[in-house]
């Protein structure tokens, strides 16, 4: 996940600072970003063409990446007369940060066009001058980023998968995505509140927060080398000894399921370890 964060999303931001290396004043990232979006009429023309194609063919893709918001995306751009959405640098940064942080919800930035956004940014980065900039690329970048935020918002609000495909007895109600989503996104862009608005879509029940905390814990464990492998073997009964017991103690300590630091090297399956195992195996997360 760190690789995704550092090499994909962060690079989308950093790459823009290198686009005009040949220019004398070496403008800042924000200054060049404004230049990139300065030809609004040209970008608008390409956006209009792309959205019209999406409506006519019910299909649109860039570099093999399909646009998924087939209803909200056309409405969003029509309501703004097809003008680009992400010319504001602060809102752009918030959108990129939101995609980066999607991993906190157990999602992947690559689900939200991160690879293709990077590819277009890399293409622009390698330009030798501002005159070579194809505003069709900027239009594609703008549409992809909008589609990414719509998709991420939908996943936060209603989930990424269909629960009925896993359990036909699923009896939780379905949440319809807000019909005014295009207006909400436009307001969030204007008010620089992308992150705030997306956070409001996240489930509020405590179990979801607990799962996020557990996910963060296990990612931290993985980044620090994990807990190793315990070899397979026969059943270990309480009161017996086995070389694997010391490894099991270490494993439970790493995941915060064993607080005591005493007898960590012991191979004896004692009463304390038996109680800890009973608590863990009887928890609501057992078997997850």
C-alpha cells in the first residue's frame, strides 16, 4: 500500500512540478497548474465532445480505463456547461488526497483511475514546452478525476460489492445514492471541502470504525515484518508443551491479543494462554 501511495498518487501531484523544466523561472507546482488549466475554452470543447460520446454510445474510456459514472457524470458537466471541474489547485489536492486515503477503508487507489491519471500526468510531464500541451489530455484528466471521486463516494455510501452476491439472506436496507450528487460535488469543489464531504458518506456505526482500526493495525504489523509462520502440526492440548507455543505467544502479542510479556519463550500451554485463546476464538471477529 505504501508503494501505491508513494509511487502512484503522490507522483500525480509531484509530476506536474516537472512539466516545464525548460522554462526559465521554474514556476511552482501551483503556478503551472493554473497555466495548465488556463485555456478553459479548449478544455471545455474536449469535455463536451467526450460527454456527448458517453451519452450517445453509453461508453467512454481513456487509455483502456472505462468511465463508470454514466448518469451522474454527464449531469455534472452539463450543469457547469462542460467547463473543467478541477482547475482549482486546492480542490485538486483534496481529491488526490482522498483517493490516496481510500486504502484506509480497505479500498485501492487503483480502483479510482490512479494508474491512468498517473499515465496522463507522466505524458504531460515529459513535454518540452507549454506549447506542446494537448488540452485533450487535460480534459481526459479532468473527467477521470471526477469519475474517480463519484465512484469513491458511491463505495463509501453504499459499498463496493453487492452483499446479495455473497448472502441471499442479506436483510439490510439498500441506500440509494443521493440524486443531487452532481450538485454536492460542484459545491464541494467550490468550497474546497472534498475530504469533508466524502467523510460524511462513510458509515457511522461503530463496527465500521472498529474494522478500520483493525485494518490499520494489521497493515502496521505487515509493514513491520508480520508475525512469521507457525509450522503445521498436531493438536496442542492445554497443559502440554510444544515448540510452537512460544511462536503462538509472539503471534498473539504482536496482534495485541496477549498483553503479558512474561514467559514469552515458554513452550508450555498454560492456563493464561488457554484463557486468551478462548476469548479470541469466541470474539465476533473470530474466523474473519
